């Protein structure tokens, strides 16, 4: 596969090992924020260019959504083309090819793939983590006949536990532990626990923090209005 047309990005090697192209754009690519995220005038052009760049990778269609920090996961089968933007969802499961994308600025992009070629990408902020969006995605795979333990998962660049402080109510919702003051919490670590609880052994996590590495990534906590885009491309079945 050639990735020469893609915008500046960080690739996900653990998914490339099973033939799946997955990546997160960097600050150099510009913002992919959509209108409700304070899109700049060039954001739509970047999305259109991204769709064109994905075609040589075998993805002639691209799915995204207006994100609402919820737990809704869309299942995309056959019968659509071009760039499809749905409303009110934070996860995408592809069952019949194509690509899917979520935007991020501190939240965790979760990439999920199966050797059969079925893939998903999830936008997991604290509400999604607390609400169980990852479990909802795993259920969607199971409904399609995929053994969850066979999935390969990567937790992408996001704000780290040292940089992410939340109020006492949010901390308790995420951890179940009561507290009387704001505390730091690591969303990637919580998601990693959820991954392991369902028996998935093949999982990895990025070491980058959107705030610590703010010269590379946009970060809401650092005051940025821009957004990265996390993209996964459905692959052909892997032997």
C-alpha cells in the first residue's frame, strides 16, 4: 500500500502487522475540526483531500459522524459511497470495506481490527469511557460473529494521566472511588483494563500525550481549537 498521498500522520504499526492501515494525523496536517468543533475554513477541504488519498489504499468511501461524547456505535455495511457523515455517534464498525474516522484533541482514539478484515474506530472521552462505549463496540463485533478475544486493539495518542485532572464527580464515575477533591486520571489505562477484561491479549498503546507533545498534536487542555483525525481502513482478510 502506498501512503504517499496521506496528510502528515503517525501510523499504528501493531495494526499494520495484520494488514490494516490506521493512523492519526499530526498538527502539521492542519485541523480536521468539523463545524460544531470550531472548524477553520480549510477543514472541509482537508476532509475531501483525505477521502481522495484513501482511495489508493482500497477505501473509496469514508464514514464519520458528529460526535457527542456518547456510546453510540454505527455499523456500516455495503451500499454507500463517498464521504458519509452521520449524526450523534462516537464509534464506527466497518463490515464491508471502506474507511472510518473520528476527530480527537485529548480524548482517546481506539483502533480495533480483526484478521477477517472487519475494523472499528472509537472516540473515547471520559463520558464514553464511563458509559461503556468500548464494551458497546465489542458487542457489535460479537453480533457480527467475531470472537472478541481475537481482536487487535490500539489506544492512540491522547492526554496522559499526569496532564488530565478531573473533578471529584467525574473521577468517581470513572473509577468507582469516592474523593473530595480534583484528581488525575489516565483514560488509556482505564481502557486498557476494559480491553483485558474481555480477554483481548493483542493490544498496544501510544506513548504520546497530546498536551505534553503539543508541538506535534492539538490539545484542548492546552488551549487548541484544532482536531486530529484518527482513521482506520478495512483490510482484505488476513491469512
